[in-house]
């Protein structure tokens, strides 16, 4: 059944990619027309598309246009390779990009980013670790222990990675990503490494810890969307999963799922400006707008995506905050994934992971 889920998911991804590519081509053409008409009143944003970008349009872009008179042309399917091609060619079509955390140090090495203008961008309530010279955090995601509530009815549910590794007291079918990122962190936390001592990762110790749980991992997933479905049907009992996918399954499908924030990891999407962007001043204005506390709080309520501006947490209820990784990060209960470490070590660790999986 998992194979069917993955195959269907891959087919959908291929269809979405084709649609996104067509939309991106049309949007870039539209952006080109806009440049010719009023180059000072345009800013082009490249993001992930789908429900995320739909929410960004409703909450960020429409209000920004109304307030500033600057048109936001938003394009889906952002990719680091496309950014590099634009910068290398000297024809940069995007002004603000939503960047994976790992892209930030990679882009710095390749000189893909403009320095951010913090005279125009208010970073006062953004944690210093999330506000760098070339990118500022905008969205946060939690990598949590997710589980089926019915499977643990009347029993203690797993609270952290120590419990996930404890197959005797927390029985059930398990799942982890078929990739070293997040899996190594979970393994080390399960093995007793203090969160503030997690990085640099002790890779040898992580694989020894993974050796202990490996026989009890029923599914090593490559695609994320099928996992909440499998958890809901109890084909899986407990898994590492993104908090937004669990929130969505509970909200939209009333799935019997819950999550534990103990020893959770926090990943971040950043906003960055490609080097040579045509509307750099407008880009800084849009980034500042997207850093606004009240707007980030509204996006969190709509999508479950965590804010980076701590002021957003202050205008939310305790119940709302409890569902967000940035709240648990502020409390010291979740660990920020170290993208600098992964940027430097991803390739060799992935080679070791692939060899380990075959043992």
C-alpha cells in the first residue's frame, strides 16, 4: 500500500511540477511586461506555490500592494539551481525568494545573495540566529514525534525520541525518513545527547544509535505526504513528521493524530534577495512586510506555519502558540537544525547513510 501511495504522490508531483513550470513561465513574462511599464512599482516573489503561497498572497501580498502601491508578482517552484542560473547569466528575474535553510550557506559560498538592508528591515523581535547578513527567517516547521492517538488510548504516548527508541514500552509500527537529515539528530537525542550539545553531530554515535532501532523501523519513507495517511489508518503507529502535516490532517480530515514536542527539531524557511535583483529596494520593503508580527500571526492561524517574529507569539492565544515550533524554540524545548553543519557534511553523510541502509 505504501508503494501505491508513493507512486501516486510522485505522479501528482510530476503533474504539479509541469503546471508550476507553465505558471512560472507565464508569470515571468508578465513580470517582464510590468518591468517595462513601471519598474519602480514591481517586486517578484518566488515561493513554493500551492496552499502556502495562496495564504501568503491573501495575508502578505495583497495588503502590501494596498499599502505601498507596489505590485507583487508571485511565482511558484523556487529552486536554488534556477537562482544560480539567473545570477550567473546576469538576468535575475526574481527579487525575493523563499529559501530552504540549507540553501542559505550554499548560496553564500556561491555568492548568490544580496546583503539584507536592516535599515529597511526590522529584525528587532527575530531571534539573532534567524537573522543573518544575507537571509532572514520567515517560516518555521517542527520535526516532531507524531502518533496515532487510538493506538495509545489508555496508555502513555511517546513524548520524545527516547520513547520512540524504546520499543518495549512504546510498541507499534515505526517510520523514519530514508535520509540522514533529522534521522541522525533524532538518533543522538534518543541516545542521551543534550540538545545544546547536538552539533556538531557525532556521526559515529548516531549510526550506533540507529543500529538499535533499525530492526523496528517498518517504513523508511522518501515522500512525506503518505505518512499521515498511514498513521491515520494505523498502518503506522508513530513516526517522525512535520508538524504542519499533522495539524492539516487533524483539521481537514479529523485524523486521530497527535504530536509530542519533546526533543523536537525546528527547520526554517528564509527570505533572501538574489544578487543582481532588479528591484532590490522593493525587495527589502516586502521582506520587512513579511516580518511583521501581526501578519505572521495571521499566517500561523491560517496555515499552522510557525512565525519567526517573537512578537507574533505575543498576539496569539496559549492554545495557538502550543502548536507552533517557534514557541517551543523560544522556551528552549526544540533544537534549531544547523544548516551550516549540513551544508558542509551532507554529501559524505548521505553516502554513509546509503551504505548503512544496505547492511
